[in-house]
């Protein structure tokens, strides 16, 4: 039975299967793990997959191929789909579209303001990425403090550690400054405490003191975090106020020999300034999972022996991919069926009326049935 029928049925309308059509949802990029959730989803929605780049998508949108679609699931992690859902693209989305659901925590590729103006809710999967991303941060921290990447390179080149390699540093008793104590920041705080580190954090808004106590995290001013940290971990989302949050002026204030770790988004750090700080010795090493112009990586980082570099692998595990896909599908279903906005990153006051989300068929406008806002 489909959901519109059950909604209508519950309101006493006498609806047959023939009267009812399922709303359509466009999937950009494949769902590789969430087989069970997809099966369930297809009972209620028509699923269409689109493969192709931004131009293909715009061409199809202009031709009206996706008119009447209710939602888009946007796999922005897929390299072919990592283009921007910018103002121009949003302007081509059909009037029926009420949701863009993203299987990622970071939604910097989507012009959320433009979506809000068109009444389109945007959801992410922030809740399920924390553990895998925090594990990645710990790997980078350890790698940097102990020079493990350098050790691996030396070994692969047929040498051994005592042939010119500097000794590393223990994690215990080092001060880690977490820039952004959200879900990922908290997961890092927990792990850093287990390693015996002192945990400081900076947020625009200080978290509740009970949360601070739970995570052993002490709130400090941004300047203090820059000045007193042995390791700085970047965990804030990318937006216009966090772009180049760390640049030459900030490196200047840091301890000489500081370690920089970034598992959030590349453009939060001015990469050229980071390379200069590495070259001058101000920054002893950098552990980076994200890059300012990824997948392109600054030459100065690539050739730097004291950098540990990963190709954006923070959530690149089978388990977390499954959790992200499942949550993305659930976010879509819950909003379209129940108006639930649990993982929304923007505010939409009124959900679009149900009838505008139908691909065709039954004229339910007479029934004045709308989704809960
Ligand atoms: O980078 C990964 C994410 O945003 O989830």
C-alpha cells in the first residue's frame, strides 16, 4: 500500500490503488550500501537515478525531465557529483522540489540560502560521521607527533629510523585545541582524553558546562587556543565566516612546533600560509584529510616530509557509509511523509503541499491535503 493512500484512507477517503501515484525522488549517484532501506523506500516513492555531471543535470532540468519530483538525494561525496549546487543550479530545480538530502556532514557545496528562498529543505547526516572522522583525526595527530609517515617513507626507501630521522613526541600531556566542539569535536575530545591529552576547545557559542565536564573539555578564547595548543584540530564547518579562519596572522600567534590537523574542510586553512609556516618551522607537522582545492593538493604539502596526507577519507568506511546512506534515505522519507526535519540545516516554515509533489495522476488538490509543516 502506498503512503498517500494510507494517509487519505486514514482520513476516510475511499481511494483505490489506481487513484494513487507515488512521488518521485531523484538520486544523484548510487546508493551502494543501504539495500534494505532502499527497498522499503521504493514501496512509497518512485526512485530515479541520474548519472552525469552538472551540465547533464542542468540540461535535463531545463527540459523538464525532473518536473514534479519531490526530492533529490545528492551524493556529493561521489567525485563526479562534487559540483556546487549553487544559486544558478537551484534556479533550475522544479517548483515541486521540497528537499535536498545529502549523505555527508558537510553541506558547503550547497547554496543553502538559495534553497531556503525556494522553500527547499536541506538535510545532512552529521550525527553518524563523528566516530569515523574522529578516528581519522587521531591517526593524523599520532602520525604527526610521532613522524610515522616519515618513518614509513624512510623504510620503503630501504633505510632505517636512526638515519637522520628526528624523534617524535608522546601524545600524553600535550594540549590539544579543538576548533569546533560539535559532534566530531566531542568524539575527538573523548579519544584525546583517553590518550592523556589536555583538551581545550573554542566555539562561537560555549557549550553547556555539563557537556564540557562530560568531554573533559575546557572552553578558551580563540586567541588562547592559538597560543597554547601543541596540536590544533580543525572541526568547524566551512562557510563564509570560517574560510581562511587560519592564515598567516593566526600561524604567527601559535607555539613554534605546533601540529595542525584538519579533518573538516580544506579552505578553512589558507594552504599557502600553511606551507610557509611548515617551511619556516613554525608548524612542525600537518595532518590533513582535506585540501583547499581538492582533489588537487598543494605541491608544498605533497613534497613536505613532515606532512601526513589522506585523500579525504574521514568517513570512508563500509560501516559509516551504510549509516550515512541509511540516514539520508530516512531523512528523505521522514520529511516527505511526516514533515519531520530532524537533520535539517535550514529552516522552512511550511512544507510544500502534497499535490505539488505528485508526478502526475490523481487530482488531490480537491482534498486540500498537505504535509505537516
Ligand atoms: O567529509 C565528509 C562529510 O562531510 O561527511
